[in-house]
C-alpha cells in the first residue's frame, strides 16, 4: 500500500495561533460593540472620581459578546485605576449567597475561606471586613446571573446589596450578565428597586456584523488570504441564523482551521466550514447524550434497539419492554411506565427522539417515537457511559416484534 503517513509529511502550509480563537481569550477590539462599550465606560467612570458606579445589568442572547466585552472593559478600568478590584463570578458554579461571598472574600485576601461550613453571618462579616481593610473598590461581575436567581431567588442579590450599603467605606457595585430578560421580574420588589440599575442591551449580530468580527479576529491568527472570503461569509451566515451568535461562528472557523492544518491543506474554503459544522454538531450531540441521566440513556438505547427490529416508529409500550430487559441485564430496577413516558417526552424535547401523537379513534391515542438520525452514532456515544459499557461487546437483549 501507499505509505499512509505520506500525506502528513512536509512543512505545514498553514501557520496559525488557534489559542487566539479559544472561548476564554479576550480580544482587544470589538467591532459593532462600540455603543455598549461606551455606555459601560460612562457608567463605570464615576470610580475615577471616587464615587460608586451604578449597578449594571447586561442583557443579550448567547454569543452576543456580553462576557468578553465586560471583561475587556473592566480590565481597562483596572489598568486606569489602581484601586479597583474586579471579581468575576460565574454563577453556573457559584450559585448561592454563601458561595458568592466566598468568591469575593477569597479575592479580597489571600487567606482562603472554606467553601462550606461557616455560618452565613460569619462569612458575611469576614467578607465585609476584608473589603474594608483593602480600601479598594470592588466590582462584582455576576455572569449567567439568571441561573443564580433561578437557584436562590433574590437572596444572593440581597446579600450583595447589603454589602453595598453596610459601611460607608465599602464601595461595591455589581455588573449582572444575563440572557434572560425576565430574570428580574420575579424577585422581591424591594430588592429590585434597591438595585437601582442601569441596563445595557446586546442585540444579536447580523451576518455582516459577524463577518466583520471574524475578519478582525483572524487578523492575528493567520496570514492574509488563507481563508476564502466565501468561507467567512458562510460562517457568518450560520452564526446569524443561530440567533446572531458570534461564538458559534468563531468556533466553526477555529475547527475549520484545525481541519485544514491536520489534513495539510493550504486554504480554508466553504468545504472546510461545512466539515467543521458537521464536527461541531457531533460534539453537541455527544455532549447532550453524555449529560443525560442514566435511565434516560438506557431508555434511548432501548428506543434504538427497538427500532432496529421495527424500522418505522415505535410505540411507548415496546420501548418500555426493551427498557425493562436492559435494566434487568444491568441489575438496575426499572422506573415506572409513567415516569418512562415523561422521560421519553423529555428526550423528544431535547431533539433526541421524534415524537408522534396519533389519534386512533376508538382505540384512543397512541404515542410513538422514532430515532432522529444517526442511530449508530447515538449508540456509540451512549456506550461511552461506564454503566452501559458491557453492551460494547455483548448483544443488547431485545424482544422480537410484538404481534399486533
Ligand atoms: P456571551 O457572553 O454574550 O455569550 P461572549 O462574550 O462569550 O458572548 O462572546 C462569544 C465569543 O464571540 C467570544 O469568543 C468573544 O470573544 C467573541 N465575540 C463576541 N463579540 C465580539 C466582537 N464584537 N468582536 C470580537 N469578538 C467577539
Ligand atoms: Mg457569556
């Protein structure tokens, strides 16, 4: 055979610093966000005159530049004013009043506070003291704030507001970032009015804006003329379709460049973008499957197994039978049919199954399901779960077709 390594030989034609396209890299130029940056700078600039800035709420869908723009502006503020500390809190991880105080306290002083175990008033006092001792302004960024509020209502905001007012010398203000515009509607009116916030809105990008963003991001990554104009346009169009999401567009471009480098190609064209999209979607599918609870995984596996015998859509009862067999084999106790019916509907909501409700006249309603696509791939991802790995080598038990 031809040497399979031959096509990897020779110098790489594309040189690229792909770390500049990673999610957490903060660029230093933000096309089409001049207005939002100006608004934020204007509000925060009161720090330069020694007074506490208003709280800010940043609204906008995912991928509209909220996190990176806020990080960029606050970084410049820290450079301009030596007495400012910016505490970035990702509320996906820090989602209670306690954990937010810990994040702030641990930022204010090197001595670590335990993540658990102190009474809340003790940690509150400690945080307050640490901030006072430092004599600095604190800007607390609550990113993904909607999660925090969903989890702990207004309690965490209440604690922050209390910090803001409890001592004259303490200067704390907050920048809350959220993609849910209704997030503040459900919290206590008193908390809401005391927040006294200014809002900054990040609208979705259109295709031409995303095109400018990609071009500006690529400047530092690659030499000129490596990426076709048509490839940039395609990326931008996909991002714009997806609620004006610059993140997806940049991710696609990064994956496309990775593919070109790996395959030793010297240009990025539309076809690399299409390949990248394919890979991106596989990753999303895989992530969706990996994070399912175990019984939903077993159920999805049962649906696949059932459909292998019954190529069209399969009814809930059949899936349930196979689900019970698989549970038996694994030594798990099966959930009730009722619960399973809920889980199946949930899988359909996630887009992993297609649900079809049909009215059968005097026989009542039947609900059937089919596998969306790529059953083999879904199965492969499911079997990545250790609990199910025995099916990699052995056959999955299934029952023959139902007689109807
Ligand atoms: P959000 O927090 O709104 O979901 P991000 O700030 O994380 O969005 O932005 C998503 C990605 O797109 C990040 O990699 C970010 O650097 C990039 N990005 C967004 N807007 C711009 C812009 N105007 N210029 C350059 N890069 C941008
Ligand atoms: Mg964000």
